[in-house]
C-alpha cells in the first residue's frame, strides 16, 4: 500500500490523487497547523 496525507480543503490535490487511483480512507480533524489556523488532514491509499 501507498498512503497520502492531504491538507484540507485542497480540491486540486484530491483530484490528482484520485486520478492516480487513490481512495479516501478517512479524515483527522484539526491535526495540522497551517497559515495560522488548525486544519483537517485527509488520508488516501492505493494498493500497489
């Protein structure tokens, strides 16, 4: 498996990963700090 963590919201990155065959497996709420605010992180996976 290969895994990707994506700062949310981020539609272009989600579209890229899904186009490459990744599927969403979950979201961690308020775990990242970016641009002065807490953000969610989405997790995707792909079987190799």
